[in-house]
C-alpha cells in the first residue's frame, strides 16, 4: 500500500524533465572541472564519477521527499557509510557540493533555481580561470603534467626535457599506463609563462591530450 502511495505521489512528467536537466547540467559540471579545476588528482577520472553521484542523489531525494518515514530512515542508513578514500582537495568538495545542490533542486522540481545555479557557477569558474592567467606569478606547490604518446623513445625525450627545466625542483609523482603519462613536480613561485613553455615541449613531440596545471596539493 505504501509503495502504491509513493508511486502515485511522483509526477513523472516533472521527474523526466528533472532527470534530463540533471544529465545536461552534470555534463556541464564535468567540463568545468576538467578544464578549470586546479587539482593534482586526475581530473578526467574524478569528473567521470559525477554522473553516478548526481543521479544517486536525485533518486534518493525523489524517493524520500514524499515520505517522512523514509527521510528519517535515510539518516540512519547513511550514518554507517564510510568513504575509504578521503577527498583531499577543497575544489573537489566544492564541485561535489554543487552537484548535490543541483540534484536536490531538480528532484524538488526547482528547475529555474537549478538552471540559474549552474549558470552562475559556470560564470564564476570561467572568470576565475581567466583572472589566474593575468597574474605574473603563481605561488603554488605542485605542477601537474599529463600527455599521451605512443612512441616510448619520443616520450622519454620529453620527460628528460621536462626534468631538466630549472624552474622545477623535484619529481613528486610519476605514472605511465599504456602510453598515458602523468607527472607531478614540486615547484616554488612558478612563473605563469612556465606553462606555455612546457606545453611547447609537449606539442613538439606531437603528444595528445596534453594538460599542464598548477595546484597546491600533491597526489
């Protein structure tokens, strides 16, 4: 009987609209994180989890919003959940909180509010990114470099050039999986023109999917 009441309480037209908007807005948030986030962790890998996270929150809120008993039960159920891997970087938490807010507002059928929230978030992310480019120097701790190169000899030459740069202190992390290279260097007071310099070295090797960014956190 309770299942029938719950099913009858859901407006499936609005639910469908909310789900479609959620997919679109989550894809937007993924692109914002991949392009503008200043984190040391793998941005593509972390952003790939956004869709699962947002849909989960959306379904939870859809289920419990019409039932006080389910709402109270959810508090007890979630209290036993523990994350094995901690979210170390503030920007990751910010994006997860934004996704949570968007999913909740869409589940509550606040379509205009969620649309405005995504728009404002995107504008702030772009302005922040453009503003960082105008600085003459950036006081950061780590430089993250990612690129793909199938030719191991060419990739080795690129790595030697990068390690030989005077602006770089030491290699903090290195990984290579199927021609996909990821390096994290420790630096101090890096000049912003260091990034174009590194991009030029990588571009000369005809590498693909190159990414160079500064961050305050290690892997």
